[in-house]
């Protein structure tokens, strides 16, 4: 308020000394008021964490960021693709951490832009009597911090100094399932295999496995995803900085 008072007094002192037009003074006053009210609010919404990253943990702030771009909405995968298969590894102890990192959830989330692209992949697979199986999609930033501690190797886990595509809602870990048998296609390793065998450029595998990986990659890239070279199951949208890092809980997302 002190800044506002000083600026107003300054404006009227100029007016009395130099007879400036009221139109000019009005504009200057509007700029001053806008600065006073908008800058503190913006600063409050963009507090940086210890790594210098802006991580959104408020639903209200998240809603402000999606207003100009509906494609940034976080949407339940089941809502958009109801016939997709979910096997959410971090909602159970069946993962490399050997503990449940998520609550007991029955859906997960992606930004609408990523979900639309994934739906296109699903439709092509269904025509071949195949189906996407998702192991992970949106991941709260605080979970990424927890997962980094036992690994600390950015080939296999996201460094919280940079955040993850999962935290931005634009990355997905997935495989392909045969609808006639209910079995996953053989990709050479399971999920979260911290080995060279999981790399896309690892070629010492049976031809069937290489073909399965190629089919998945070809379809994902056809619809705009990019592959993580060290994990055959991980794909993400480019232009990652367009999407803010999120630390919203699944409960909060479910209420929206």
C-alpha cells in the first residue's frame, strides 16, 4: 500500500506542476494500480522450490494455468479411453521401491493433449485386437523426489532438480496387451528394468521382441510422443516446458 500511495502522490504532483492531460494521468494511474495488485499475487503463486523450480501444489493456481489452454487440463484416462487396461504399479508394492507410493486408485491422469494422442494409438491397436496397458502416467512431484533417493541415476529415475514428464502430466509408461489372450506382448524386460536390455538401441534380442518394441514406438511417435531411449515403455510429449510441474494429489484431481 505504501508503494501505491507514493505513486499516486507523485502523479498528482506532476499534474499540478506541469498540467499534464487527465488522459495521460489516468493511464499512469491504471498502470500503477495493476502493478500493485498483480505482481504480489503472481509472486505468491510462483514460489520456487529448493531446486529453483516452480511446482504447483494448489488447485486454484493449477486452474489459472489451464484457463488460456484447455489442452493442459488434467483428465482421467478412464473418462477418455474407458476400455484401456490399467495396472498402476505405484499404487501397489509391485514396483522397484517395494512399497505403495500412491493411494489405492482406479484411474490415473494425463493432460488432454497427451490423452488425445494416446487415444489415437489405442484406436489403431484395437483394430489389430490389441490394447494399451498403462503402468504409470501422472506422478506427483513429491513422489519423484522420493523415488530419486534410492536410485540417483537419471538414466533410470527422474532427477527432481529438473522434474519429470510424469509430473507435468505428459508422460506415460505403457505396453501392449493381446486382447485374445489377455497377455502382454513380449518386450524383453518387465517394467522398471534398470538394465541395458531395456534400452531402445539394445538389439541382442529375438526378432519378435524387437518387432513388438518397434510397433509400439512407431505408433507412439506417429501421434506425437517421443521415446526415452533408456526405457522402452516410457513416452512423453515434446515441448515439456509448456506444461507446469504439478504436485497435486490424486484425491484433488478426482474432485475436479
